[in-house]
């Protein structure tokens, strides 16, 4: 018997706005799709939080014994600068500015994305498909939607006819919007616009001569609209209806609303049974944005190279910080919050260490079975990780009393406590043991700064052989020295 058979997991479904008992379409199996990054810049910390929430959810499903097919895509074409149907393709724009091939941009930031996620100890998804790898599937859906009368072609572009769709279906049901209100709140289209209505969205866009990313289609050379790839890839790998679709709250409208419209128009059925949305990350009480400077990259947190935080924080400390909030709540990052989380994370790792050296004795003073049930209850209540962590710290308190000889535990309870803690801390929350902690990065900084000092002495003594050796050897290890007015600093690649 698998664990899931004895658990009643409830999930907050954004479509109904309610917590619903989770029952997958096929017993024991789950299909889950999460909208991945558009790879035109370094991955944002806020996006990391979204993906981490779904990593935890994926982990808990696996822990319960489900067979999960987890699809998280890479958007490498079709996502325009204004998130709608206008402006340049985000990747093509970056390629133009940096004089790179679009696929060089894609490669660079896909590697960055994987690198950061690996540092955070993410499990890889089962499939990570790309938009450019599924152009044929996308063209097929456009043809199908045209055949069914929910789209129209204009000058080589194909647009989804939202008003037509809304006659028989409910456009806006996920985000709680009404088409009438949307129409009332938008300006009239200019005469040059090809759309019948401003709410219509592009399924396929004609490529202007200067557009680099282009593919042949029945309507001429062009590229797919941003919303289409997720419909194409989720259907291909998970079917016309699947269990879970996730993403950031900001994707509810228009992206996910458009996905629903495309799928319902093409397949005549609702594509997703449980829609899940993760909330955003703010910093010091304000929205994170590059333009205002209220922004920090994950890598800058790990190295401590930033002007916002007082020190470097390890990926595990940051992961623990993120897990302390429910995925549907806004989470605010600050120096104090990270310091507190780091402390908590160290206390937890210490307690696990202590537990491994406890000798069982006498009658247990801790009802492990009852405690274990409260951990599952927390997770079964829409993946409530903050409550789970509070329960884990009830055990930490008890472990410290065991250490002091004030409480006892018998052998079978000790084993059960260890196994349960390991499962929740490492398998479900995805934390790693303290070996990867900030102490190590403090030590590394100490060693590199010592070498920087020795290099300066060598240079002052005109011993350039030694000073070059230090720089080159560090470089070979992936540690770059930068000489500036204020002295020499270093960065890790
Ligand atoms: Zn998507």
C-alpha cells in the first residue's frame, strides 16, 4: 500500500477558489505542468520562489508514493517584451543588444537557471521541453482552432477570437474577470490594428523581415504566440486533461486564461483539474524590480556580493527561509528575516546531529505517532510548510531535552522520529545537511583574502612571478580577482 492511500490531501484550486480534496485522474499517477522561465536574463529570486514551491509540491507527491510526470518548460521564443502581442521578442531583443545569436542568449541563461536551481537543491523535472522544439505541435493547434472557428487570420498572423469563444465558454473564469468589464476598460483599437477586439490574442504572429526567430507556416513565416507553447507541450506530454497546472500568481491573467481558452477551443474540454498559483516575493516591504534597485540575484546572496545584505547566505538557509511561508502568501525578504532563518536552519541541523547520537532508554516521553500525524496533517492542508516547520521544531525542543537527559525515548520511537524527520527535512522540504553552510563560505573568503594579501606583498616586492601565480591559480579554480581603487576583491564563477 502506498502512503497516499491513507492521506487526505487538500489543494487550493485557483479555479474554484476553494480547497478541494485531491484525486488524480489516474489512480497513483500525477501529471503536473509548471510554466518555466523565459531565458533572456539571470533567473529572478522571485521566480526561484515559485519554482521552489512546486519543487516542494513535487517532492511531497513523490514522498506519498505517487508516480509523477512533472513538466516544466523553457520559453525560448514567442514571449514579447510587453507580455502581450506587441513589442520585440524578449530573447531576440537581448540578442540584438548583446550582438549574440538568440540561441546563445537561450543557452547562457538556461545554464544560469539550472545552475541556481541546482544550488537550491531542486529535483529536475521529468521533462523540460522548449517552445522552439515544439513549433510543429503549435502550428497544428492553430490550424485546429481555425478549423473550429475560434480564430481568424489577418495578414499572416492568426488571432484567437475571444468574443466568439465567450459565447459558448467562459473567458475569465480563472482570474475572475468578465469580458464585458474588460471591453469597457480598454481603449478602442487603432485603425491599423489587425485584431477584431483588443482582448483577442495572437496564436501566430507574422515575422517582419528583421525578425530573426522565424518558422514557415501555412500563413507565411512567423513565430508562435507566447500562450500557445504551454498548451502544446502540456497536451503532448500530459494529455488533453491533466491534474495540476502551476505557475506564479502573475501568470493567471492573461497567460493561463489564454491557455484555458486555447485548450477548450481545440479539445472541447477543460485542460486542468487543479490550478495552483504561488505568490510573490517582496524585499524590504517593496516589490522587487531591477528598475528601482530593489533587486537581488540568487548568486549575489550566496557570494555576499551585494549592497543589501550584511553577509552571504547559503542556498539552504535561503531555501529554509522560503519554506517558512505558505506558498500562497506574499513573502518579504530582509536581512533580519534571513539571519533568523539561518539561525533556525542551524538549530535544526544541530538537533538532527544530536539525535543520531542519542541512546534509547526507558519509556518514551514523546508521542511520536501523534506528532508524525500532525506533520502529515500540515502538508495535507494545501502543503502548509510553515505549520510543518513549527511541528518539526516541537521535535527539536524534545531532542534538546533528550540531550540534557531530562527526557527519554525508546528504540522504536527513536527510529521512527529519525526517519520521519529525515523524510520531511531532506526529502520534502529539500534542505541539505549543514556541510553546505555559510561557515564554509566565510572560511573560503578568509582564505582568498589571505591570498590577496600575499599577492599584494609579492607585487610590492616586485615578485611578479608569485603574484601572477596566485592570480592564475585562483582563476583556474573559478575565483576571479578584480583590482580596483579600493583594493582587490574577488568573485566566484
Ligand atoms: Zn505557461
